[in-house]
C-alpha cells in the first residue's frame, strides 16, 4: 500500500469514526458540553434564569434556529403578557433567546419593547437582514388602532447580546409631511428621501369640499380650531407602516423590507395615498432602494 492511499484510508476511517460518534448513543455524546434541550410550550409561562419578565408572561411562539452565529441552533421564543381584560392583546412582548451552546437566556432590552412592542396577533420571522448570513429576529404586531398600523422590531444576536436594528423610529418609514395647495394638490416631503413631490388629490374632491378643507373652486380653506383658526405648518402626515414584509428582492439570501404607509390630512379619514417603499440594511443603516405612491379612489356611478 502506498503512503498516499494509507493516508487517505486513515482520513476515511477517522471520518467514519466521527460520524458514528455523532450518530451514536444520543445525548451522552452529542450534548457533551452543551445544555440539555428544553421543551417550550406555547401558552405556558417561561422559566428563564437570569432574565426578568413581567408576571404573567407566556410563550407565544417558539422557533429553533441559530441566531448567535456559532452554527449551534438556539431556542428563539416570542413571549408576551396578555392583558387580563383583553387576553388577545399582549403588552409588553419580547424575544428571549436560549443560546444552544451555553444554555444562557437573553431578552430584548426593555427600553426597546415597553409600550412599543404591544398589540394583537404577534408573530415572529427569522431571516438574515443584516447581511452576515446569520438569522435575525423580526417581530410583527398589529396595534389595533384605527390607522390599521403594525409595529415591527428586528434584532440581531450575533454580538452575544441582542441589538435592535429596526425599532420604533424606523417604523415611521418615510416620515412624510406636507401641505395642501390650492387646486386640489398636495406638496409632500420625505426627510428620509430628502425629496419633495406633488400629488393630485382631486379624486377626493367631494370629500374635501364636504369636510370644508377646500371650497368648490378648489381654494384651500381649512383652519385648525385648536390653533386659533390658524393654518397649520403641516396638515398632511404619514402613518407608521401598515404592512412591512420581508422580501428578498434581489435573491441574494439577504432580506429586504417592503412596506406600505397611509398618507392623510388634515383628518385620518381623508387618506389620499398609499406609499410603498423598499428598505435594505447596508453598512449598518437602512436605505430606501425604491419608493412609489399609488392613488386609490372609489369609483362611483357618474351623473
Ligand atoms: Ca447559536
Ligand atoms: Ca443577520
């Protein structure tokens, strides 16, 4: 037998030995140095040594994925406290990770959850947004408010502790403000895009006239009674995201976010456009890669 063959055979043998060790006699070997698996049940209280959760906090969703970046699967738990008089509403919610290697628990910082991460139908999505090919944790929860908005949070665990990369500020999206102009037009501005744009709002003409926002000739007449019948500096605003969906736009394995926001003024009922935007996390910052608006007006039978 020549040396190369001998060496090769040795490699094959040692490989076979490793395989049989791992496939072998279960936990005694596989779990060497690793903590035993824990069985987490949805709806049950969470016992998590080392972290403090409000009394009454239960497990809402459980997923198993490596989020710390060491390739050892971790337990990722969405937890929340149901309100006693409205048990489908959770406040606060949090994400707790049990490190698969150390068994240590860590939770999102209270300062980033508190009042913000609260609401109905909370759900969790794990995917890479930050670009390091390690899953990040996204939480979506409906606020239940009249604007139909949702709150969203994305956190990464790769530095050993949770770090929020998308929170309350980011959920304001394009932060559009604006003013109506005579002739059923709106001038909008997004500080995020650093861009102004003009929108034709004549599709809601009847509603504006009825609400005494415009007169029939198209002159803007609304004055804010709360401000001594002065004209407001801005009378158009955007809601936080109503929908924010992870989408891998360019199919490179890193998720982008696609969001929708309502734009309205001076009253919420006068929502005249939906703005769609796509966001990518690049170089530690969220960047808008695409933004569009659509006007949707009801088609009524003409006279
Ligand atoms: Ca891990
Ligand atoms: Ca990541």
